[in-house]
C-alpha cells in the first residue's frame, strides 16, 4: 500500500527534483540523509524503523512474517509483480513468527518489512550483510516489475523482497532479522582509476599486511586485492573450509558456536597454494590491509572471469571508515567469501583475487564504521561470522 505523504510541502533534497540531474553532485547518501528519507516516508514500514538499522551509508532491511518456498529463483520482469510470480512458483508458505529452519539448497522468497517511495533521482543498490555472506547465505533483493536483482530504479514505489538460499549450512531465523541492506544513490558515484590513484596518494588506502606502513595501491579497473596464504608461524590459520552436513546455525546466536563443528581450519598449505574444490565454501583474507575514508564507501566486485573461475565476496560493501574507525587504524584485512565455479582452481599466495571500487558520499556521515556503532569486523584478521566463538 503506498504511503500517504500528506499535503505538499518542501521537497526532500530540493535539487533532486530538477530535471538536469547531471548538474548536481552525485554520491551515496550518508546516514543523516537516510534519516531524512525515513522522516519523509520515502522509506516506511508497518513497524517503526529503528536507529540501529541505519548504518553509515546503508539501511538494514528486516524480514517479514511469511516466507515462500519456491521451485526456482526468478525475476518478475516488467509486466508482473513478485506476488504474481509467487503464485506461479510457490511450493509452500512458512510462518516466520515461529522458529523456522531454512534448508540448504532450497530457494525462499520473503517479503521485507520496509517499502520504498523513492524520489525521482534516487535509486537503490542492495547487498547481503557481512555476516550473511560469511555463512554462505545467498541473498538478493527483488522488486515488483524488476528486471535485475539487487537494484531498484529511481522513483520506485512498492514492496521489497529478499530471495534467500542457504548454500552451506541450514539456518534458523525469525521475522525481524536483518540479512541484507540497501544503499541510496544519486547519480553514478563510482570512481574511475585516476580518481582512486589520486585518493590513494592523498589518503594511503593500502597498508602492508604485517606492518603499519603504507604501500602503493595496485589500481586496474579498481583497487586490486590479493589473497594471503602464507602463515607467519605453524599455528596460524590462513583459511577456513566449510564442513559438509554441519548443524543448523541459529542467526540469533552470537559468539556461540564452536568453529570446529562447522569449519576445517587450514594452516600452512603446501607451497603456499590452495586448491579450491567446486561446491566447497572458503573463508580467506587479503594480504593487504585496506582503508575506506569516512566520506567514501567501497564495493568488492563479486565475480571477474579474468581472475579465475570463482566467485569472491557475496557481501561486498565496505562502509565509510572501514580500516580507519575513530583512531585512524592502519587498515583492515578484507575477508573474502570464496566459492569455485565448475572446476578445481588453484589459488597461490599473493594472487589477485578481487577488485575494490570506491564511491563518494554526498557528505561525511554522522556515523563512522567501528566499535562505537557495534561494527563486528573493524580490526579483523581472518574472521568467521559473528555467530562463531572467537578463539
């Protein structure tokens, strides 16, 4: 049901109503502008949107009360709603007000609590939250009349849905849990290579993995990230490989599960190389420590066939302040969720495994990624999802 905006009043972001969008600044909306969207009913829900959903440059979305198990993933296309697609493909309905297990390999579509009534010049891009990706929960946003996943066109008015496929572990969840998030974009805020190089010169985006010394960023269609497979001693874990047929993970449990029940720890692989087996899921870390200045955000490109037949980083969004925090820390390793595609693939220490693209924010957010807002991974090394006990 569309929201009632009441009597006409001052426009939210008045310059957004101009026809010549190219004449105004582009960027990702920061936390304070997200609050303005909520206050103006551009984002609304049947249950109040809480402050803890608002991140430095994104908004966490909540699961609704009903899940639909479907025969297959689908896009509604330009001529139908998601509800019409569900009527054709639904196998069963599942009540999420009760404790519910989503089975591995099954496809579910869940209406979200939040709806959108976007301004004419604001679009949306979605991604899974970090903990969602680290559990190998494949999650994508769908909209009515949508022709692509994870994107919402400017001016969209309507409901939002999450497609969810647990790929490694069965998961236990309930209504109200948050598995994905959205960013609000004005124009195309992505930086090209010359701008990333200039930003690196000014801000030092990359630090040595073992030292607090800056190193020159490798920039080629984005900032290139390499994988670490070299241990500093025999006890250091350089990778985790998910176990098959592990128990279900209850997403409400934090710092709860023994990692050894779910993961095989890989210490020093022979020759500092690792064979990715098709169908298996790995958690790896970058050699470099990276930083995202407070007036920028960054995104990892999930799949690049020029680098190899694997997918990296389901949850590829890096908030403003990642690798900085409030104390100007010297970078944070990128943790990488990796799955080989079709054939075994050898990764070697230092091999390029991903590309990080940077995006400017409209202005510096009033929240910065770090412990002060409950961020779980600010000073991470090789880190599992927050649900597993820390050693």
